[in-house]
């Protein structure tokens, strides 16, 4: 059985390209998600602390 190195080389190159493109896309999505999570939060309400209420329950 003869090994066809041309076909193996083409498949290997396609697999490497696929892996590289997937990693790059994930990095872009990670940056977008990180930016979204950093900017998409509700600021906590500032309330005055009651000295008699140690637990500061609302």
C-alpha cells in the first residue's frame, strides 16, 4: 500500500489553518465578552450606614 504524501500534506495544512482560525476567532470573542462584562454592570446603590444596625440590613 503506497502512501500518498500529497493528500496527507494538503489535509495537514487544512487542519492547521482551521485550528489557527478557530483560535483567532475565540480570542476576538473573548475580548468582546470581556469588554461587555466590564461595561455592563449596575452600580451598587450607596446607602447611609445606620450605627444602630450592625448588619446593615435593608
